[in-house]
C-alpha cells in the first residue's frame, strides 16, 4: 500500500508533523498476548471482592439486582453492541425501534409525555433537568432537598456554575425527615426560584408525602422529580402529581454494578417543552413506501447542528444501557417488577424492625415511610468505622451519607441501608447479630 | 453479489402482547406503611412477554442494524474500529461486574488498581501529568475541562475578564456547546486551506480569551502543522489550550497533546481504545491535565499509598464531581485490556496503519470526487460531493446508495467548510481487501443513475425514511401512537432474507 502511494516508508506519512512536537516513545512497555493479558487482568480483579461474597445491603441510586441472562445475551449481539449512533436511519432500524420502546417505557413510568433516548446517569440527568427548568422559567436559584446525596449536589453545582445558577437546600423536619414546605413556599415567593427538585425515594430512602403536595406549593415554578424506576412500578407516576420533568437512575434495570459505570440517565418532560429537551430523541415515521420506520428527530436542538446554542453538549449517550433497561423490564414484566419492589420493601422493614432497640442505633432515623431502603444514625463512633467492622463479619452493611470531601468531621453519622435482591432472612439475622457486636467497642472494634 | 438486509415486519413490544386494559380498582399493590395516596391507581401499562418472544423480537431487530461486525463503518471522526472479544469477556468477570462503587476500599483494590494503571498509561499516551476517568463521554470530558479552566481563572482572579472560548470552524459541535454550558461566549476562527489561520487566531486572541479548543489532526483530516506557533500564541495571551482527543488515533507514538503544548485534553476511549459504541453509547471520556490544571480534576482521584489503593478526596482545588461513581468502569477495563495487548509498538503501529489506510483510500477515491485539501492526510479525509449537484444528486443520496452496498455511509455534511462534504475514516482494523471493496462499492454508487441514487436505499429493512414527517408529527412514544390511533401496519409478509442460521 505504501508503494502504491509512492511513499518510501511509514515515516513519510507523518512528514507534516514538526520535529518539535515528535515523541521518541511513550514508555508503556511491550504488547502482550491474549493469554498473558487475561492472566494479568484476572490477577488484578482477584483483589476485588464481589458483592456475592457478602451479605449485601449496599444501595443508593446504584442497585444490586439479579440480571436475567437474556439481558446480557441480547445486548451482546454485535449488531447492537458495535453500532454507532443511528445517524443513518435506514441502516439502523433495529436500534432505533429499541430506543423508541425504551422512550415509551419511561413515558409510562414517569406519567409524562416525552422521554429522550438517555443521558449519562441520574445525577447528570438532574443537572440537565435543572438547565431545562432555566429555559422555561426565570430565576437563578434551584431548590433541592438537603437530604439529596452529596454526589448529586456536587454534580448539580457543576451543571449550574457556568450560567451562575445557585443550588439551595430545602431543610427537612429533623424527626420525620419530611420536606419543609413552608420554607419552600417562602423561598418561591421571593421570585428568584426557577425550579425545584425532589427525589423518590429521597436520599434517606423516604417516600415523603410532602412531595405529592410540592407542585401546589410552587405553582408555575417547574417541578423536577428524580425517581427510582422500580419504585415507579408501585408508586404514582410523578406526572400525575404535577412533575414537569422526571429524571432517574436506570442502572437497576438491566445493568451490572460494574463499580458504578456505565449507568443510565433517564429523562422525560411535558410535550410543550420538547424543543428544550437535551439529548437524542427517536420518532416514529414512515419510509417512502409508507412502511413504519423510526429516525432520530428534532436534531436541531443538538450540538452537531445548533453548536453553542444547543440544548446540551451531549453527543454519546447510553444507548446500549437504554436497551438493557427495556429488556430487563420486559423480561421481568410489570407484575413481577411490582412484586420485587414489594419484597425489597418487606425486607427493609424486617431489618429495620429487628435493628430497632439496639443500643447506639436509631433505626430508622426518620419516621416518614420508606420502601426498600432506610437510614439509621449511630449514637457514637463514625459510620465508616462501623461499616468496616460489619465488613469484617461478612456484611456489606450500607454506605455512609457523609460527604468525604469535608475536612472536619462533624454532624450526625448516618448509614444508608438497602437490602439487595439476594439478601434473605439469614442475611438479615446476620446483619442484626453483627450490628450488635460492631456497636460494642472492643478488641475487634478498633478498625 | 447484491447485499440485502433482513426485512422483518417486527411490531413494537406492546403489539406483540397487548397489555390488558387498565383497571382502577384501587392500588395495584399494597405496601405496609406507605399511604394509599402514594400508590399507583393502575398497574404499569407494559406487556407481559415470554422469554422466547423477547429473544426473537430483539434478535430480529438486531438483524436490521449495521454494526462493526456486519460491515465497515467509515464514519469520519468516529473511529469505528473492531472491538476485541477478550475485552468483552473480561468486563463480564464477576470481579469486574459485581462490584458496587460504595464498597469499602479494602474490597475494591482490583477496580482501583485498574483505574490507577489506566490513568497512568493514558498520561503517558497523552504526555500530560494526570488523567481522570470520571467523564462518561467525550463531550462530558470537554465540559469538565472547561469547568477546570473556569476554576483556574477564578483562582487567578481573572474569571470576570477571561470570558471567551475560541475555536476553529472545523471544531466538533460539542466544543462550542460545552463552552456555552460552562458559561463562556464562543468565537469561531475561520480556517485557511483546512487548517487554523494563524493570522486570524492572533487577531482574535486577547486578554478576554480563556481557552482555545483544537482537534489535531483536525476534522478535515489534516495535522495542524503550525501547532507550535498556535500553542505559543495561546500561552502568550495567558489562555489555556484544549485538546479534543476524538482524533488521537492518528498520532499515537508520533506526537502527543502534552508534547504539542496542550494544557488539558479529553480522549474518547470508545474511539481510539476500541470500546464498543453500543448504538450511541456508553462511551468513556478520559480527561488529562498538565501541571497547572491537574489540581482541578474531579474528585475522587485514585491514589496509592505503599501497596494500598485509595480514593483521595482531599483535593481542595478540585471542581468536585461531574457524575455518580468514578466513571464508566466497564469501558475503562476494556480500554486497559486494549492498551495492554498493544503495548508501545502496537499502539504506534495502530496510528501508522490508520493513517496509511486513510491515505490509500483518499488517493483512490480522489479519482471520483475532488479532495478540497490535496495533501497528506491523517486518519481521515474529506471529499466534496458538490459537483454531483449539477445532476441533481446530493451527498446524502450518495450516502444512502452506499448503504445499499452493505457498507455504512461516511459522515456527511461535516465539516461544514467543505460543500456537500463526505468525511471518511477507515481505522487500522480494516484490511486492504475491505478498502478495495469500498472503492468498488463507491465506484458503483457514484456511477449509478441520478434517479437510482435519489431512490436509494432499496436493499435495507426500510426505504428512505421521511425525517420531515417525523419532526412535524412528533410521535415519540407508544403514548403518542395510541393518541394518534394510527392504523396497524400491513399484514406481516415473509422476510425477504432468511435470518442467518
């Protein structure tokens, strides 16, 4: 090939790269054969301890669920796995139809009109929702629950900083954990609030009835609800209680934990705001012969057309994870999904009840109802130390709700607990026994 | 041999097994302790399907989709290369897949080590000081980088002054979009002969400039040979130089962003490092930074203390978090496997082969359509289809006609500085045979009658899709289809192509 181009060597292909910017070598070592690579990676991965080795009570937005084998089998089909963004609809009807089905499912779950074809994760979806609010309402303050996970607050701050948007925290009742709606009412009346976000379940695991009354408090100010898709199989669709935008984290529907990535950002809005929506959208249409067909649509919102005036910079999204989402929901089916949520809620209730009364623990920390996860408070010691001691007894007991960036440790030590789908009655008993011991400072308790 | 794609009349899921009409007899399911007003009045409206029904449905859909394993995929600036199977296998190991990001550090030493090692490797490839794997995609990395630039100038007390981002007119659309989201105004610098016009850059740059964003090689497939002068100009003005790494596949082992003087860079691991694109994602957008900007990288950083890896949050200058977790770990692992397999010489050879493929193809296709910039190209090149307009044929028609040959179309109408542009990239994983086959397909396509070109494609699951109607009628979900009560599709016909065994 070089000869056909009349070039003496590979070097001639790079004649346009000045000597001053050449590198001699990168310094990354020689290549390895496939068995060598597999051995190397397996050796490293052996230093991980997968959740299956423990009694697992880790949750938050990222859920430990059983993945039906069919999900991975079908998303692994190379026609899906190795395709690009479906810019040429005629060559990509399969992915486009699957994404249309995905959008339809999030519309049904959210109770809104239009869903996009995915964003990066639940936190960035909340960030994009905040920016969407700013496009449909004036103001410079966005209200979020003080109980929102610190990671999401940090992401929201980063999505707002460019436009000078401020994120303010809605206080909660220290006993019930419920949103302070009077505070919200007061702040909204100041006229500078352009959007309010509430999460279901919230950062403490609570399903707070005040969320149902939030829209009537804030009136024309847009309401964003960040909801867990599994919870939406049993709870009212947020569109029915006034949400203007519904976002969520979709990993629990079909994606492995994979140390927290890839995840799936879900987003839906009202029809009148569709032109302000970020991300890709698949629409149904016809081909020249009147045959049903699908295509990306309203691309004039997007960066490759609108550039600096686009509704978002997003290009690559999470299409394959969106496919996994609709596959998971369809293979489990609506009845068993609702049953799964009810089972998880039962387990969480059983654990909270069994832990209640142990000295040094306040369980649950708040009195508002919860579903499959709850928060407890440690009277003494710190959450990380407690979790380490629980680990030593074979229990992934939850995660600390403290912001690890804080320089000075202060404030209550809260632990978020979410029984995994795999956790059974024996695991719950084990948790309770381990917690009694982990809370007693002793020779084992100094970790 | 004529190509034919499978053509299934595959209805959407809800037509396979229409869900029962919703009933409103109280809550769908009772939850002790949860007040009734919280509960759904009706069960979720979604079909109950059997596993074989689902398997057949999505297998049929997959047969109506091009992927890198069905055909070459020469989308310019997208670097559609083959995705090695060993990466897929390893990413599914329980030690990789079944690990929760909130597990105690002592139980995730393996994941932390992969991240740590990959960050170090990418720092070497880019010639930058530190790399973070947190961004989910290229544009996400761009955004994070611009927030870092913002924070840097804020610390210098110059944020009020440095409000503008400059970029060439060949820039990817994500660049100006990310800059706008980060609160900067943007100004495009016109190109000269496909490259940055240094004179125009010098004229435009000022004490108001925060950053100049550049892709090198650029989207015209050209190496910006003035890069040293560009870097000097940008730095003399006190601004930062940003590297869009979408096109890194052309220069590994030859040059690097750090060596060229860039202060910050994003890489698309789903391009250069062969992680699958998944029909549009997930990707992974590694973010590299030099001395001045490294302290601003997102937290946590993965650090090592003797033999223990840990998550370091004590980075007072960090911009904080830009997503949940630590990045798309599943993709990071695949990229790690790719780099480990190739090594120093392998990666350098990837770039040599990609550039050779591109020059070979540019030379051969240049016989059919003019190349606006008639010099040495890097990993991709641009043709102009403008002359076809005389015959009433647009670049889009040519793209659709190429699909009929069983090959994916190139990127079309970008970069916009070339009229009726086609942007073609054949990465190193495509053999000479594939290249020659593409030339033959291109030959047949461009010499077809104008009418055939305008009527293409004929051999795919659908004919030319009515995108105008899609935007006008906006049917975006099942709910919209229900509202429109569209008539059911025509009765199922047998597929014109039997599925592969």
